[in-house]
């Protein structure tokens, strides 16, 4: 596997010399300063970069005297300039490299990483999903320092409508803030409970909304749905949030939050929460009725399965208005 460490003008030169048109899925499409006007003003810097690449054997001249990339780099920048898919992986932790882009044509991919403040760019190749999953485990998740015997193997997947997601979060607030193992529906209507929640509302939930829009009947309907979906469990005379879900939302367990998105006109995305107890993926789905797809995976989850799940997104059915906008830009 090869790794290139480049300055921005070097990336620009290799992209331009590939003579492959940049499409809307390319990481370069949205790169600041990567436009025709800016590039024309950097001719001198580009001449220096071309000279260096020629000395390194990265370029050659065809019969017409045109400068070409060697075959290896031509293939790399074909994927970078005109990929079929590009996934953005951004870590919230303080690292030298926080943004990575995995671009693919077919099964073959290139990893394009942006250094802090754009000071340098790493390009790794060739990559396939299996290799990427190993990189993902080593570089993004890292060693959590959890003993093997403490790791669990589980997998839960569920979809929540807006009301269901809100009541799940409200239930978590009650259990955690009031240090309770469970809760009763009456507590969801208790003014004193809301006052206590407002003091330590680490989910930044709009508590006032519940007092205005929910009554006991509504709460009961939503709670029953969450029990059916195995998000809530019956506990004595009340209810509790399933332990695996509660642990995933516990701030003390969270080690990192990773934003994973797909560069498309739809800009689909999700967050991966890496915790001491497992992994949680939350994907908001744009639809007439807002929906959240949630996946919980144990720490024993095979890296390839976790990576594939992280880059799989729900289908979005575009509205007629969105279709018209897409036609203008495609």
C-alpha cells in the first residue's frame, strides 16, 4: 500500500494533470480555493510542483509533448476526481488528522485525509472495504482499553418516529438526572420533575414542548410503542430504558463521536458514538415524518461489519421540488 503526503498545490497539480473532470461526488468539489479563478493565480507554485514531480518520476510527456501522470497516479486521481461514491469520516476528538474521505469506483478505493488546518494531505491507496475496516478499527476506534472478558456481543436495530425518539430521551433524562432505575408515566407529567430536568438537561431537550404538546394518553401511546420496539422494558409498576441503550447514551461512557456522511446531492449522514459499552449509530432520515434509525453494536462486533453498517444509508425519496433542483445541478 502506498501513501503520499502532499501540499495543497501538489494535490491541485496532480488533479489537473489527470485531465479527469471533477464530479459532484469528489472531495475536491467542495475544497476551499479549488476553483478555476484561484488555480489560474497559482501558476508559479504549480510550475515548482511540476518540476519536483518530474524529478521524482511521477510525470512523463506523450508524443504531443503533453505532461501526463504515470499510470499509477492516473488511476488514483481518476478515483479522487470522479468517484462513484465518497464517504466523509470526521472525528470529534483532537487529532492531527480529523477528516478522512474514502472515495470508490467499483470495489477499488482511495483514502484522502486532510491534515489540521489543511497544512498537508495524505493519500493512501489502493483500498478496499476489508482493508478500510481494519484502518477504521485501528485509526478511528482505537484501543479502548476494555478487557476482553468485559466486552459483550449484541446487535439491536430500531427506527423511531419523532415522538418516540423524544420520549426515549425524556425517559433517559428522568432515569439519569433523578438517579432512578425506572420511571412511571405520571412522572412524565410532573411539574417538579420537569424543573429538575431543566437544571441538568445534557441532551438540550426542549422540556417546555412536552408540557404543551403531550398529555397522559399521548404519553401512554408512545410508551407502548417503545415497549413493542424493545426500547423500553416493563420494570415493576413502571418502565425503564433498555440497559444497552441507556449505557450508549451515558456521557461518561462516550469516548468519541464520529460523523459519517456520504457526499451526494442528498448529503446523507449519521453519527457513530464510540463508548466503553459498545457502538451506537444514529441516522436521521429526511421524510415527511422525521425518523431516526438507531443501531447498537457490542464491542465484539467484527470490524468489517461495523464499518459496512457505518457507510450504509437509508433511502431518501426526493420530493418533486428536490428533483427539479437536482436536475439543475446534475
